C-alpha cells in the first residue's frame, strides 16, 4: 500500500469511527485535545500525507479504535485494551491451608 492509499484509508476509517461514535469533528478535536482545524485537515480533502503519530493516537484513543486499524495495518477495529480485556478471565481460587498460614 502506498502513502496515498494509506492516507485515504486513514481518512475513511476515521470518518467511519466518528460516525459510529455519533460525534462531530469539533467534539473529536475537543476530546483529543487538538485544534478543530487539525481534525478538519486530517479528515478532509485528498491529502497524500498522514497525520503525525500523536494525532493518530489521539484520534484512535478518543474514538475507541486501534491505531493499527486506522492505518490499515489490521482488520481488527478494537483497541488493544478491549482485545486484552476480552481474553482475560479472573476467577476466585479456592484457598489452601498454606494460604491461611501466610
């Protein structure tokens, strides 16, 4: 995938996640801690450049998706935290007599 395709995919997926979150670009900018013009430039037009890593991370975190998915490096939309939380199970273990001594 060349840089133009990756930038296009980033814009498409970011807009998709924005719509799924029922959020405006202004709300995304506010929650991500960036200027509205930065979000507008990153999601609008047909720029061949990708936003910097900080912006990609902030957008992903705010929208609850993975940066890898936004950049087309993964087909899994979920963030790492979501994936890990689904794969872990915490259960109460029975206590042994030795545990009582400790």
